[in-house]
């Protein structure tokens, strides 16, 4: 069941590490290896803040002209994107990796996808027209920039893709910013917002508050205060989630 648009907006107010802190308390997945990118990403519009949406997926291979033989590919792919409720994040697997031959993205495609309810993209290939994409309100996490589009057309879509070491399914909830991305397992969606808000408030009420109020104290009192706060943080986490947390 997709989250409400208001809950997605609330998730968007926080950075991706904050959402991870909530996710690790509710998931049965491996918090050291699942859900997040395993390779470095580059956020080319960090000033836009986080993006949140459901994955629409597409595979490209800009080096190969043979894909242009499918004259209906572009229209069929756009019909797929339009059929999915938004907000959406376009997750693009580039078969040319590690080479960079061309980009699906630029001024035209970013505006086109924005019109179809997409808020941004995660691509393990490249983007171009960065200023124009930003002007369209279309955020991008990518490996690098490039100058051309080469033979880029949609090759496959609405399929599992792998980007930055992470497999992503169509319809998967994604939270992304300059730190990377979190592809949330479906079973963790419902509790994600509550858990993330709780963990942020728990930090502010305990360990951050203690650290910010140590001015003028000697080291012994500072350590005592910090240790007490860490215990309080851990106790609150265990009471809420019935499991051990970060502390």
C-alpha cells in the first residue's frame, strides 16, 4: 500500500541518513548491507534537498544503435511511466557501465518526465544539461556528466534494475539525497515515518542535548553527562522498538 502524499512530504523534510536511522529500527533486513547504495553516487543538485518517490525503472545502452529499430520504444516507455502514480523516481541502469557513452537525461527528457509526475532520477550512467534539469525541478543522482545522448532509447522498462550495487524493483519507495539513497523494502514502508521521527527526537532529547550543554564543564563531568545521555538514548530506543539500537 503506497504511503499518502502527505507522509511522503514529511519524509522529504529529513535527510536520507535520518530516514536510515528510523529504518534500521524496524527492518528485518541486514542494516549493514541491504537497501542502500553500495557504490558512490554524485548528487548534482544538492541544493534541491532530498527527493522521495516510487521507482519507475528503465534500462538503456547508448552505445548500441540497434535499439533504435524499435520505433515504438519511446512512446511505449512513456505510457508505462504515465500509468504509475506519483511522485516517481526514474531509476536507470546503463548497460555501458563502466563506460559512459551517452545520457538519457537532458533538458527535454527532464521536463518530459516532470510532466509525467517524476521528481528525479538515479542513474548509474550520466546526465547532461545540469542547469536546465535543475530549472525543471528534476533532481539527479548519477555517476558523472557527459555531453551527448548517443543512441539512447529505452531498451527495457518496468523491470528489476541494478544501480550503484543495489537491485531495485519497480514501485519500490526511494529516499535519496547527497549522501546516497535508501530503497525501502515494501514491508517497512508503513512504520518508516514514525520510526524516523522518533529516532531524530530521541537524539535531540538525549545525546545531542547533552553534547551541546557541556561548555565550561571539566572532562569528568562532561564524560559523565555524555555517558548518561547515551544510556538514556539506548533505553528510549529499546522501549520504543523492543530491540537494541545504535547505542
